[in-house]
C-alpha cells in the first residue's frame, strides 16, 4: 500500500503542506480556521493517514508518552480495580493538556512484562501503590533524565518525588466531624508496608485498635469488638464494606480514591484535594524539560478539603 504523505493530504484538502503539518502536529501558534482544520482532518481520515510516532520521537527526542505502572492485583480487594481511577483521570487530564499521553501497564512481582514495557520510549513514569523496593527496582531500568514519581509509596529518597494523602490532617478532621474521639481505625491494604506504618504512627492509637484490611471475614470479626462506637476508615470503598457489618456505629471515611458519593449520607466523609495530581503532573513536565534542575519539594501532600464536601 502506498504511503500517505502530508503532500497527498494537502492535495486532497486543497491546502498547503505547511497547513497540514501545523494541524496534524497540533501546532497552536498558527491562525487556522475551524473549517480548514476540519477539512484536513477529514481528508486524513479518508486517506487512512497514520502518524509515524517513532520518527517524531527521534526528531524531537521525546516520545510524549508517560508510563503508569501498577502492581498486579491478584489477591487484592475488589476495589483495587477502581482505587486509582480518579488519579488516572486527573493525571491524564493535566498531562494531555501539556501534550502527553498516559500508557498504563500492570506489572507482576516477577516483572515478566517489564522488558516489554521498557521497549517503549517513555519520557517519565508514575508508579501507583508500589512498594519502595519495587519502586527502586523499576527506577534502575531508567536512565538519567527519565523522572519517576511514586503515588502511595513511602520513600525517603531525595532523588524521587512521592504523592500521598495528608493522613494526619485527615484523621484529625475525621475526629472533628465525628464529634468524638475515634475508638478504632481501619486501614486500606497498601502494597507498601511503609505506608501502613506511617499511618499507624500518625494515628497514635493502640496497635490493637487498628486493623489493616485482609479479608471481609477478618473485618467483620474486628468490627464486632467496636459495635456502635465511632471509628475512622481509610478509603471510601473499605468504608462501604465496613458499613455492611457495623450499622449501629458512626464512621468517618478518608476518601483516598476521590469517590465520596459512594458513602454519602451513610458516613462522614473527608475528601482530599485532587490538585495534588496537577502538581505532580507539572513536576513531571518540568523534570522532562529540565532534568538538570533541582526540585526540593519531594513530598507532595494531598490536602484535605475543608467545609462542605460535594459529590
């Protein structure tokens, strides 16, 4: 099949080759009418034109692809499939506005698919809910100038950025909304044990009053000890599960998945500001543009939203 060039599209649409190039390469500093843009795009579609992304990447030195790596979810609670949908939405929105696309991939503990992923030319990488050890193993596969940002990973390494909820402020706000001292804390299952330990330390409760989710049966057994008492739950999906077993108590959920509407009216909700994902996207873009610069704020906190929370 004969290759469709921009010259062929220009002839089909009745415009110059330069105009076709501006439109297909999303050049925004040119004054092109909506009618001309539509005519060129329709011509390209009729001719089955496909951009040579590899050539573009070689020419610019950038692939315009940002990788998002998630650990394998085997054995995880059902909500693991939905936990980061809002994070992906907000990251994708801000990165798309800057001309980047997200490439999402699941990785297993043995990294059997990692070599395939590494064949892609990525400008940057986000990890979601990865342990610090997995994060560092991934980071070794990328050279200098490829930024990596960990979301829901506890790291104390000046080379990398992390994005985590402000659990301390969240727990304090939950207690305020309950109007009573929380008697127990339910913690969502995080792959990174360091995250769990940080939450435990911030809560300042007796170890016996904190429960890390492992199964519905263990959750039911734990809640039976605190029936009717106020408690804090980290993650709204876990709170929805807890509400099935403790209908007499008062619960406040730290909505780490950005879905407070899931439990609206059945529990108090503490919402975290999604603006942290915008900040993370901007840091990623800055690192890509100027990898030699130093960015001192390594820990990006998702702050809580005060006042009335809206679905």
